[in-house]
């Protein structure tokens, strides 16, 4: 019975947050597709095609980040406009199940974009099956970080317009300015350390090293994973423990 109830709660999040928009307003999905592909096109043309494989990985990372961060706008709309979160808070649904359900809904919402990006990656990124498995874990980790950050910010947002502002600030800081679409070695060494302030730098360097585009020794590789997972766990802990869940 408990499993059935959790499943129903997850399906409710998917239906309300993604299926409804995809069926009634399909034009909104164009935004999720244009952002990563437009930057990929610019990087590819500017590099005469040499950065296409790395750019394809970067587009995948950007999509994961955008999908995660966009949860704050959706949650703000459900909380402030539809008052849905009031009902969720008064129900047996925990914050963890709520986040998980909304996270799945963001993935469902991004399926068309993800499908195209995965095709591009499989065509142009040459990596072993084991490397692709680790890249998948890498993408899942940065998505988890973005979901947790988006949820945390949404609980402090009083209006969806404020959530849009947060998204507008975080998107370039996490997926455009850091070396996501290009190798970190392109950044001059004195300034390279600044890029490590963004967790997407670690995710991008992991993916690029697994695909053989950036040389990383085993110790550096392990350290990249430790930092990325550490940041993700920290933000997720704050999202669960410090968010204003029962006081909204």
C-alpha cells in the first residue's frame, strides 16, 4: 500500500508539472531545445567543427542543469499561483518524495531535447560502454545538484518572476561561462582556478576526460568526483533540512 501511494504521488507530479504543459503548450519545449543547441552551433562553427564532440557533451550538461534549475519556476508557480504545495504539505507526502517526483517530471519534460542530444553524443563522442556508464552517472549527479538547488531557491521565492530572475542568473553561471562547451585547458592558468567555483566545471572535466578529450590522471579524476559528489550532497542536505517546507 505504501509503495502504491508513493507511485501515485510521483505520477501526480509528472502529470501536473510536465504532461499537462507538453500536451497543452508544446511550444514551451522549444526553449529547452534552443538553448543548448544554439551554443553548440556557435562553438562548432567558431572552432570549425573541432569542438563538436566536447560541445555535444556540454549541451547535455547544460540541459541537465537547465532542467534542474527550472524546477524552481515550476515549484514557485505551483506554490504561489495554484496553491498546490499547501495541499502537498498538509498530506503525508515528504519533502524527499516531492522533490523526487518533480525531478522525474523535469526529465519527462526534457525527453525530446534529451533524445536529440543523446543521438548527437552517440554519433560524435567516441567512448567505451564503461565510459558512457560513468558519463551517465556524471550527468545524473549534476542533475541532482541542480534539482536540489532549484528546490532550495523555490522555497524562498515569493513570486514566479523572482524565480525567473534566479534562473536567468544561474544558467550562465553554471552552464555558459564555465568550461562546459570547451576544455578547461583553453582558460589561461591564472584564471583557470576561478572556473572551479562552479560544480559544472567538475562535471564537464569528468565527461571530457572519460571521452579522451582532456588528459586527467587517476588522482585528479578521483578528486573531481569527490568534489562534485560532495557539493551535490551538501546542497541536497540543505534542500531537505533547511528549506521552508512546513512553514510556507
